[in-house]
């Protein structure tokens, strides 16, 4: 196989953070956009989960967890020590774990309330806000000290990369309310850093669903 291959879906926050890491670490992949209602046989055959993102490396290694794809990307770059900061590894892991297990649970039930229990939408929105306020307070602390707005040690780390696509998804659920909420003004500035980043448009660019008749779409 000539290229690393990434099966992805444009709007999925897990896939977004995988693409973000790949692009920021200069990893070249063949991008395969997946129609989730008509998943390609190739994806189903290589991953029991059959959910995006899935990376198939040029050595035929299958990596089907977004966080593992991010770590794989960093390990192949000169950014690994900086972004996986050993001194703060437990703090980074804790933030990501809370996001992936707790925040995502409530986010789905708030943003897609009609699929779950629409009467509990506000409860889940409030649960999300409690987590976002905690993140905001972390950022506020660094701002008071005149340091950059990042989640751990005022340095950009894996935690920032792993969380921002989910905060973005929360914002999309009610953009006006999010943008006018001054309780999270530091978090809004932090999210804006990623959404106005030079590579954001490349990460979020629309592509037609892949099929094996397509020419390879090289990403990176």
C-alpha cells in the first residue's frame, strides 16, 4: 500500500481531531470521506467498530481510536515531547477522559435531544456548561498571569487538540447563546484560536464520499 489511509467524516469531532493532528504534524494520508449511511465494505472489513476515524498505515497497522491516531501522529513528529508533556501527562489525560466520557455523553443528549429524551435536553445542556465553566476557569487563571490561553500549563498540548472539536460542536447547537455568554469568554477566545487557525479550513473542507473508483485524495 502506497499511502496511509484515513477513513473520516467531516463533521465528526473524533475525526476532526484526528485530521487536525495529522495535518499539524505533517503526516500524509489518503483521505476517504465516509457516507455513514452507506459505509464502504473496506471500512467494515478492517474495523469491527466500523466507525470513523480509522487509520490504516502504510505498514497495514489499523488504528481505530481517534486519540491513538493523534498520538501516532505526534510520535512521528518532532512535537511529541511538547504536546504530550510528561510533567503534565496525568492532567492532560484527565481532561481528555472527562471530555470523552462525560462531556460527550451530555453533548449528544443536548445537541440531538430528539434522538434521546427531548424533555431532558436542558439538564444535559447544564451538565455540559458545568464542564465548560471549569475549562473557562483554567484559561482565566492563565490569562490573569498574562500567559497564552491553553488548558495545561499555558502551553498548547494534546488536551487542547482533543477537546476543541467537541466545544465547537456544543457552540453549533446554539451559536448566539454561546457567543453572548460572558461567563465563558476565555473559553470562547480559546475556541476562536482553533476556528480561525490557518489550517482550520483545510481540516473542515468538504469532500465527496469515497468509493474505490475515485482517484486518491491526498491530505497533508
